[in-house]
C-alpha cells in the first residue's frame, strides 16, 4: 500500500483490498466483484450504516448490505418515502404528506391541506401518485446529501408550504444535513440510497379512506410484503392520535417546544390519566360481559409493559367487585432439557412448546370445573419445575389473569369456551413522529425500554441486549404478532413523554458499547435517535406508571 491507496477490509468475503484514497464505497463494491442475494443498497463502515457514496480516506472495515437485513430495509424505505414525498410535491404542491405509522406491514399515509385539514383521497388520486413515483424511479434521479447552517436549512424548508420545520428548530445543532433530489429537498434521520433506480418493489393502495405504502418483504425483498389485517390496531392508533391533539402535539419538534415551555408536567399528568382511564374501561368491559369471563389472557411482545398492565388491571377489577388471581405462564415452562432448540441449536424459550401445554390445559380445565389445582413454580436457576404447596380454586367472584407471550395463541387453551376468556394485547404503539416523514418504530421504543430494564435489573449490558434482539424479534414475528388481532381489546402502553425520560438512563448504557463490535451500529443508531428528544426529569412520574417497570421507583413488586 502507498500513500495514494488505503486498505479496506470487506467483511462479506473476508478479504483486504488496496483502494485509491478518496474512492466511494460504491467504487469499492465494484472492485470486489462480490454479489449478494439481493441488490446492494448501503454498507456498514466500521459498523455504522453509510450510503454508497461515502468516501474513504482511512483504513476501514466494510460490510455491504441489502434489503434483507433491518439496516438495509430502513435505507430502502426512507428512500421510497422521499420519492413519495417528491411525487406529492410535484402533483399537489399545496398539500403535505404525512407518513403516520406502520400498519398492516406497510405505512399508513395521509395528505393534509395547508391548515392541516385532511384531504379525502380517491383511487384516481392514489393511482396518479403511484404513477408519478414510478416516473421518478425510472428517471434515475440522483439523491444527494448536503450540509448547511441550520438557520439556512430552516429557511429552505420554510419556503415549502407543506413542510413542518419544528423538529429542526429544536435540535440545537449549528449545522444540519438534508437530502436533495433535483429541486426537491427533504429531511430524514438516516442514510438514503444514491439514486432512485434502486427502488423497484413498492405499491400504493387505498387504506381506510387514505393510503397504504407497501414495501418489500424482509425475508424476500424481491416481492412485496403481504398485507395483514390489523383493524383493531388501527383503531388504537386513531384513538391515541386524538388524545395527542388535546395537547396540540403532533411531532417531536412540538413535544420539545412544549418541554422548553415547562409543559412536561402537564404532558405527564394527562398521559398517565389517559392510561388509567383506559385500564379502567377495560376492567369495566370485563365486569359487564355476560357471562362473566373466568380467565383474562394478556399477551404482548417483549418490554411491552404486560406485567404492569396486569397489576393495574387487577386493581381496577377489584374496584368492580372481582377478585383477580394472577398466574404467570413462565411457571409452566418445561424443564430446561426439554426446551425446543432454534435453528442455531440454542434454547428457544419463546417457542410455544417451551410451555408444558398439557399441564397448563389440564389445570385450566380443572379450574374452570371448580376443582382445586396445585400450582407449579419454575426455578430459573436450576431450569426445573417445583411445587411449593401453592393451590388455587376459583370462587364465584374470582378471575384468573394469565399473562405471557403466548396468551393469545389459540393453541394455548383450545378447549375452553370462547366466552370464558377475555383477551388483551399490550404493546407500546407509537403515536407521535419525529416529523411528517420520519416515524418512530415501535421496536425502537421497546428496545430502549429493554436496554434500561436489563441493565438495571438483570445485569445485562446494552451490548448483550442488542445482540439478543434479532432472536427475540424472530420469536415475536412467529409467536405473537400473528395472533394480536385475536384480542378483544388492545392497550397502547406507550407514553408520550417516555423517550425524553428514558434518554437519561439509556444514553450512558449505549455509550458503553465498544466501537469494534457488531452491536455498535445499533447502539450508535439509538444514540442518534435519542438525541432528537429534549430530556425531562422523572420526579413527576407516578409510582404506578408503566415507565416505572423500566426505570425503577415502582410501587408494584415485580
């Protein structure tokens, strides 16, 4: 190697290359001659995601990625959203596009007028937008990243009647990066592809009088993701968006302004009151059902707040004259040696057969028939089931609360009458976005919750928690999400203010992740994500809050 070249290590084929200093990642990719299963759309450079035009001047580790990984899919979807925003700008320049939230394995989108009024869409308008998007893609328009003083960037965006600039106003950075495609500019909180020609798989179709942006399937990015019906989840999103309007907060920029204006306590009190009201309403629904259910089944993904929800629901059921008794599905784990293995040969604790289904079903049947059962306790240190003399028999006013990952799976309790169980799905569903075109994934909220909880209570580092996430998410996709619409009711455990509180806890934990490991890229992304939020103290958060399950100070015992 001489001074005109730089050594790059390609992690895809585990080889070193001498590359001309000042080359782009795209040029390096062509030099390697490697081929991935799907088209390369970005790269991890020293574990951080960079676009293909990233210039290298020093030795680096480079891993090329496609849309089959989470990082690659994020790059693809962001770029697709910029094309969609550009198409709206060209066809309807007085209207604004809002990418509201993920739903049905796509993204729910609306168009708004200059005063924020909702535009009624028809199939002709949607098809026109889709056709313009295809034109933009076929024209292979370049997407360039630019950086200017933040005040200059804000002025550029203010000249567009469709853009909400409050996020940029509250970041506090002297310089700001944004993206340009011809005369169209936009802001995104991550990497985009270098041109539109990389986008070949998408669709746009009517959805609840608005539209759904469909994206490629993660498992096979050469085809569209299948649509799944999520009517109940959609109604929950609508309800919480309406609640946010009470505070006049639609995005993180407006949230940050409210914090700077000393409105954080107002947000905490109202958010907590709305949660309590919803829990009480669900308890009232259970009490009013005829015949009254004997079992309440509570499910949700990791770090969704299921445990706190079951404890708060217990209190509200008692207010209704009902005596709840909680049974954790964890106590019905099979002995460790009998636990199923995953494709890597590791214990798969999220598999439904990790639960002793015959024993659980036998106990539930006996309880339903009014018999007494001896309840097991699972010893996680020995990996074996124990019996400590705990027994249970249902009285007339008793309801059993079963909480666990598989609670909504029909295979769990196939033999009890449908009317005997009330089913609840709990998850933190994002209700506020960074801005009109940058959403907050639910998985990011749960990851930050889990990092804080595991660090504080389970002696796991942020690196260890991040490393386990792919396996956890695969289990959720297989064993939880397919059954969420089986719920009688859904509960959104997200709190409007929680990321501004979790930030104080999570940032030092994430900063400990070494820069030389695979988990650093995700830690860096989370730190960047948290930087958008104004930090607020937690002293006003009540001890029964869902957030206390993760940051401590709860009045419940876990």
